[in-house]
C-alpha cells in the first residue's frame, strides 16, 4: 500500500506502533485500514467500494486470496480505528515537518503560524443533525448538518499543526471559542498571523502573556486615532488598549480579574488597511515589512482550499458523528503527508515548499503509487525532482469575483424532505411541473 510505507517508515513507525489498538490478525489490520482510508481522501471516487476493490486487486497482484469484496468488513475496521491515533499522527507529522524546516524558510528566523477557520458539510442524518445542527436559515428536512473547523498552520512548510472541530452554531462553538483551544500549541517566540476576527482584547492579552507575538488586521468595531499614543512615523504609533468594562459570557470572573488592565500595541496603516501587532520596534520591522508579512496570511486560505477542494473535504461522507470526526482527521493527515513530500522536494531542489503546487504533488503521488514505482532512495529522488518542476504563480493580493459563468441545470430546488417529495412523485407523477 502507498501510505502503508509512509506510516511504517522510520519517521512515523514508533508513533504508529504506540497508537495501534489491540487487534488480532484480520483482513484489514489497523495500518492497512488507515492506508486505505488515506487513499480514499486522495481519490476522486472516495467510495468504500473503490477502496475495497483496490485492496482486493493489490492482494491478487501479490498472489494472495482477494477474499470478499463487500465493504462491510472494511467499514467495521474503519470504525475500530481510534480517533486518538489519527489525531496523534496528524499532530506529530505537522510538528515534525515544522521543526525540521530550514532557517531560510522562516521569516527573519522566526516561526510564523497562521490561524483561521472554515466550515464543512456532511450527510443529513439524525445523528449528524443532533451533533452538528444545520444553520437556522435552512428549513428542516432540506438542510445539511454543518461543522466548524479551526486550524493552526505553519507558514514556512504549510504543515497543519493543530485543529479543533465543533458545531457551526451555538454557545461555545464560535470560531474564537475554538481558536482558544489551539493556543497551547503555540510556543514562546512564535509569531501568529490572523485576520480581523482575532483582534480581540482577551485573545491578544493571552498571546502576549504566553510570549507569542501577533500580527492581525484591526477589527472594524475599534476606532483608530493616530493622533493618540506614541508616534513611530506616518500613521504608525504605539497605543494602549484598555480592558473592556463588561466581562464576556464565556469568561470566568477569575480570568477576567487576572487579565491586564491595558496592553501596549502598535497600530499601522498601510495599503489601505490598519494592522495591529506586538512588534513595537519600527526600525527593525518597518511598515513595509509588516505589510509584506500580512499579505502572506492569504496562504492559509489557499491551504484550506487545498484540503476542502483538492482533497474533497468540503462535503464529508460518513453518516455518524464519530465517523465524521475520524474522516476529517484522516483528510488532515493526508494533507500533512502530501506536505511532507513537498517539503522534501523543496529541500532537494533548493526551493521553498510554498513555491510548489499541492495539486500537482497529489496527482504525481497518486500515479506513482498506482504504478508501484518504488519507495527506495533513488526512486523517491526522481519523484521529488518531478514534484519540484511545477511552481505556482505569484498569487499575493490576487482578487477574483466570487461568481460562476457556467449555469447550473434547471432543476427546481428540493424544498421538502426527500421522503415527502418521493411520495408525491409516486402519487402524482407530474407534481413537480405542476408546482
């Protein structure tokens, strides 16, 4: 299996073995099951039948009995995979990739991390609806459960370091609430990039207390007056943010009392936006450097696009909340393993991982493993050489209309639950046209 060699390689073998559950020898042992699950994440046809067919053909090619090609055994094997195993492998692969990044890949020698959130959809089942309720704007029976995902990604390598998943709405499940659960993954000396949503007083105070620098866009609700504070240049000053008088509902009185009464931050206006940062030294980090660095925040939007569009995680397929969460972490693990290939190719060719194409790497890896081209040093060197040949364009500041030219099919929208529509079509074949 393609991913079997990666999971049992020298870099991940010890962790993989430590996370394996107790199991007896089956047709689908845990490492094989996880490899097939990862393969599904990279396949355009992500069905379980496709995964089982591939495993049966692989066994037949090796002279082994293909056994049954029914999907029941594989689905039960997927359900036995521990969620903790998938999470540990994803986090370890991300941390391993970020920690081994060469100094030249970093910004001024510092580790820069990106923070942002997104949403994913899933099948409309009663269990999924109970755990991840559909948005209130959708009518009952015709909507889909939605989950919110908040991610922490390394800027230099693109590796996913940590993620948190929750319901799309409800108390304690906002993007800010989920992001606070990721803060322990930040290390002293890190620099965090995020959009205006995260320019929150208590989040900023928590980051500064942990020794983490930040660069955010100013929140629209905060007024910036460059006539106040200590001037550092044209539309560049140091100013004190004062603690809000009202305590947020999610915050305990003890934490509110422990928060500082004010924090000193630098605000600059550049390229039509106001940036907020804890980097106070205007000589070492001028406005132009802050602008260039903040523009690189767009990389996390591209990374989430790679996960949701290229890998197909935009709509999950599992029909229970437990399997939905496992499926999500399998996608994240597959993303990190592709990023690992890109980092090795970049190191071999003297480039940076952000210069290489994620989709090109996925296509090459899929073709490479399908044709069993080998995983020895010489073979992988040829693979890395091909990966490094396609470079992405300069996409900084790119702006495109969020619109589609090709019109969809002229079918009416389903505005009643499907069983109701099915019964109507049987009772009155022309009800759709009559409506």
